C-alpha cells in the first residue's frame, strides 16, 4: 500500500462517516396580492418568496381593488412545514408544488400491505 492509497482511503473513510447534506427543501406557493391604491404597488412585500411570477391579474370595480395572483418558491423544513410569516403580503397562500420534501411513509401503502389473507407481507 502506498502513501497515495492511504490518503485516498482516509478521504473516502471520512466521507463515509459524514452523512451527505440534505438538499434544500422548498414549496411553491400560489396566492393573491390586493391593492386598493396605485401607490401600494411600490411597496409590495413578498417576504422570502423567490422566483415570483404573475399568474393573473384583475380589477374589481365594486371594491376598487386590483388583485394580482402570483406564484413563488419558499424555503421550508424537510418535512414540508413552512412559516406563514415569510410570505409577506401574499393572501391565501396555497402549496401547489414542492421539491426535496419527505412526508414519511404513505399511510395508504401501510393499509394495503396489512395481513388480510394470512400471508406475510
């Protein structure tokens, strides 16, 4: 065994002992921004949302309100929990997509695998 082999083995062993970092988890939210005054547009608070895009917009003449529906990504916990305070002025945020989230075992799968016919699953 040479010195190079020993160093290689040491690096591989260190990497083996250190679990890989979890990839960043995030959710894609969709919601509405409401503006009752044109000057409100210059101080839009989107919180920690990134990659924000406008989905739709409309004006409600009954309430004199401009409504803009947007979609954006928000960092969250690996289990999908996210903080409402990080969405800024977004009204009625709804999760429409997610990345790198682990929701745990599927309860339907556990139900399907139960021992109904005396067979081991």
